């Protein structure tokens, strides 16, 4: 019988890599707290209509990348006049639409306050798998949404989110990024631009790649994402969305830039950044990885993307609730951090090596004591010879604690610290403190 494997485009995350995932999540939760964001958890599957109406029928995500299914309807139940009808469901390809649905469903707008919500969780898109692109991937995202009276339309909200992201990447230890910023204008600017673009593409589309020929008809904005080298000279001559923007959108963009300049967050105005989701209005942005070379993310270099969506709530049947948010690809953050030098695996503070199986129970007691003091401890086994214990300890921990009958009786333990090579006798009562601050090469 053949062995079953994880489905193409999905993968298992195993230790020690999961240490890095947890470290990232701990760091981002700390930052979100500092900026007064609270966590939201929405269901992993939603009504398919949510994405069709929210993200847009014509987008790549909705038209070809969603995992959609219709479960068999429940049989009619006693006491219910209507049997439940079969409903088309979709594994969420992104989380913004779900957050806005929850905002509407729980009437969060009625508080009159801005809602600042963050999420961490899996998303699903049927894309062609490659490095940094998976069919189940993880996003860390946040949304700021509320009634206009709470200031949800203010450009300061955009700048605050972007400043938070610069801080967040810094705290994660990702320093080589570039912030690309653009405006896609108001709900009326965009259709005007699409019309202009469609007209400009008509005479040139035939000499472009097959994808662009199709997009020129179905979704002209997507032509701007094309990476084919031979299409670039044509794309450079296409009209820019900036020239279709109304004064309000231009002023909004300028105010975002002024606030970013004031707090020293660098950015680049990228006229081609129109993003692949239909809900965007005004500000759009991406943080891309730069200068990572071989170990970098390659073509999937967008660490995160986001923007403003002032009409999304109304598009899915809610009240007016402008918002702005982002989502980072957690898989890509992990790849970026792994590629950076100096990522050493997390080692235990100590490996306890019992000398003989009779010492096993005493070793477990010692491990319990030290773990109780907050230390990360590996526990060996008394059936191991000392050489084997040393080999295992060297891979897993910063130090080895040898526990024989004499040590148990005297309460004085022998600790060998691997980096310095020092061997020290430590009273049991001081062992926790000793292991928590390993000796430097000058100590004895
Ligand atoms: P998005 O640009 O589609 O935006 O995705 C955001 C980020 O998720 C990307 O920059 C990338 O890092 C990661 N990502 C996307 N697809 C994959 C994949 N197949 N494999 C690995 N990582 C991936 C959104 O999802 C919007 N909801 C962001 C947003 C929030 N806009 C406003 N609020």
C-alpha cells in the first residue's frame, strides 16, 4: 500500500522550525498589544458569497483559487418546517472579508469606536506551489475599522498602521525591506482608470504575453502586475492611476506621506501597485524583501500587503465603515528569518544525565524542580553510557548536569558548560540560578 503524504502545496511544520513560528507570534502579539489591537478569530470557512462580493468575482483569488464545496444538506429535522438548504462554502482565502462580516454581524460599529482587530491563522488558495507560495499558508493581519465619526477615514490611521509595520519588522529582526505605497483612488476613480487602461491596452495587447492579452479584456488592472520582461516597455507607457485620482484621494495620499516622513519611515511611490483584491480604495501598500540574494524569497518577495477598503462593509450589506489593514505571510517571515545569518537553534539550559537507571526517578525530580524555576530542561536516561549522554546533551543543551548516587546524597552537582568547557560543582539550591546565567569564560 502506498504511503500517504501531505497534500500538494500544504506541509507539516516541525520543531525546531516551529520555535521560530512561535517566536514570531509572541513578538507580533506584544506589538499588537502596544498599539491597542485585540485578537479576533473568525471561522476558517465562510459563505462563498462573502468572498464573491467582498474580494470580487473577477479577481484571480475568487475566479480560480478558492477551495469551494457544498456539503450535503442536513436531513429535515422534527420540529423544523424547512429542511436546511445546501450552502456553498469556501475555505477562507484571506481574512479581511471575514473580519468585516464579523464587524457587521456583531454590530461593532454601534459602539461608535474604532475597532482594532488582529488575527493569526491559516488561509487557503489554490495557487501554483513554489518557494514562499503554498496552498495552505498563514497570515498575521490586522484591521482598523469603524464609523467615519470615529475617524476611520483619517490618513493618520494609514500612517499609524504603516509605522507599526516598520516597528514590527524591526522587532522581528527583518531589516532589509522596502515599503511600496500607492493610491488606487475612490470607488469612482478606479472604474474611470480601468476604462482608460482598457482603451490604452487595445492597440498594444496583441504584442503582450498570453496572460496580459486575457487580462486586457477581463481585468486590465492585473496587467500592471505582469513580470514578463518583454512586456515591461509597453507597461511603462500605460497611463498611471495617479492621473485618474480625484483631489480628495491625492490629498489623502499626501497626508499619509507627510506623517510617514515625520516619523522617518521610508517609502517609495509605486504607481503600478494596484493589488489583486477589488475592495481597495485610496491607500495600497506592500513591504517587499530586498537584497536577500540566494537565500531570499525570489519572486514571492512580498512580505505583506494591505490597504484601505472604505466601501467593503457596504459591499457585503453593512453600514458605512471605512477601514485599513494588512496581512503578512507568516511562512515568508519564517523564510526571511531563516535566511538571515545568526539564527541559532534554541538550546535547553541543561541536559540532566542520570548515571544508571536507579537514578531515573531522582533525575525526574530534579528536572521538575528546574522546570518549575522556568528553565528549559532536557532529561536523559540512566540506561545511556556517559559518552552517549554527552553526545545527546551537546546537541540539545548548553550544559550537562551529571546526577549519580553521590550527587543525590551530597546535594552537590557537577555541571559542564559546553561553550566554555568548564566543569563546576554547584549546590542543588543554587543550580537554577547558575543555569539561568551560564558562566562567562572568566568565571570559575
Ligand atoms: P494579499 O496580498 O493577498 O492580501 O496577501 C497578503 C500576504 O499574504 C502576501 O503579501 C504574502 O506575504 C502572503 N501570501 C499570500 N498568498 C500566499 C501564498 N499562497 N503562500 C504564502 N503566502 C501568501 C490579503 O490577503 C489582504 N487580506 C490583506 C489586507 C488586510 N488588506 C487589507 N487588510
